[in-house]
C-alpha cells in the first residue's frame, strides 16, 4: 500500500515528539514535514535525542513547507500538536490551501481549538477569540471508543485528562447505571504540562510530592461535560480535582457516582466489559489498574469497585500516547480506512 504523506504541526513539543516516535512504527504513514516555528532547519534529533537514530538527517520545517505539501498530494494526514490558540489558525491555512488546490487532507487536532462546537464555548474556557470559528463544524470531538464513525472529515481528540474521565463517564451515563453527577480525582505526570519548565513541572519541586491544582475549575471539566452530552444526550454535573504527580508520564483517574437503585458492582463491571468488548485498546481489570502497565502504550485499563450506593471507576492511561498522540493516530487510522490498531499495538515496556 502506498504510504500517506504526513505532516506534524507543533513539531518540537512533547506530544509532537510522541507523534514522531509512533510514526516511525506505522507502516502506512510517512513523515514529510515536522513543522516548528521555533526550530526550522534544526535537526529533529537536537530536540528529541531519543529519536536521532530514526531521524538522522531530518530537520524541522516551516509552515510554508507544509503548505506546499498539502497542495501537491491528493490525500495528506495532518496531525496537529500545536498549542491551543495557535493550532486553529495553522490548520485553517492548510485547509484553505487544500481547497484552492483541490486536494483532500484529513486533520486530527490534539489541541483544544476544535473541541467545542461553538466559538463562544471555546472562548468561555480559554478567554480569547477562536482562531477559525468557520471551521468548527468541520470537526468531530470524541474518543474513538465512543463513536463508531466520525461524521466529519476532520477530528479533534479530547485532552489527556478528558480521555481518562470520558472512559468512565460515557458508559456510566449511556448505560443508565448512575445518576448524572460525578466526582473525579485525577493525577497526571509532569509531561502533561508541556516542554517549557514551570513551577509545577520543575523536578526539584515536583519530585516526591503530590498536590492538587485548579480544583473544581480545570479547563477539561466543561470539555468533558460537552463531549459526554454529545455522545449520550445527557448533561451531567462534573466535579473534578486534578493533581500533579511525581512521575513524568501517565494519568490515574478515579470517577465516583451514585448508583441507580438496584444496580450492583457486578452489574457495572459486566456492563462496562460488554461496552468495551470491541475496543482494542481498553482492558477491564478485576484488580486496581496500574500506570506501569500502560505507560508508553496506547492502552487504557479500567477497574470497578462499588458498595450499595456508590461506584468508583479507576482508569489509567499514558497522557502522551492514549491521551494525545496515540489517540490521534488511532483516529487518523480510521479516517484513512486503516485498521485502527495499525502502528499502535506495542505493549507498555513495564518497569519504567
């Protein structure tokens, strides 16, 4: 099969680095340009030394190279790891050029720019105007496990915390197992804050520590509510407290809700097992899921505990893979009519 010309936007960030790593293992995607406004002409290996052996002579490009590529090829895969507030405009430029040239790219955006259905919804959370509001209707936002087929040519992948939460929230709502009010505690690794060092990601501050931030006010909260409603038709209440963990990769989320009368722990476990039975990257566990079993992979693990009135669903993912780059490639596989597992079946290394 002919390989698909692939463009990565936001090329020097952590998520872009993960995209570049995963593309090397993909049999049908071929990197044509990693776009970085800050590092054009510099070697990919200078930003990502762990990738130097697989990209020995490859350099970062400017957006101009991407514009040229997208007009030359009838089908192009565009994976955007550009920051929110930047990604929308870059994607709009590429899609405008493609329309003029008569080409037909597919885009999966990993930023927040196309996660909301309206510009007003986006602005209420991110506090600046949307970069391309006329494009919002061209994107679908959901986890691939929750939507059989995208209704649009392009997809917006939910955020990393949102992925861990939605894996629990959507089936609990859709299967009518709980009242629509959730209490969620999530812990994320330092890579979730991006490449630039901050007070929260600086190693001496974060090592051997655990602390919450943006309690009940995190930006993924309205995102999860909106996406869950689009899938289930139910608007839920969501109370989310995120935490910074003393590790680099991974997310552990505990989602609690009140059981509907007559629903038992066994009912929930059986229902979620059935719900995800055809989802190749979601595994239900009898025991508590552990980060080391999924970190650096596209797999998610879930377990269920309950008493007479309350259920707790524990979910673990890798924030850079399942929560970002891996989930995006999973969507791109679908958009290009590949098996969704293509290039993504590597297990977690364990003992990281």
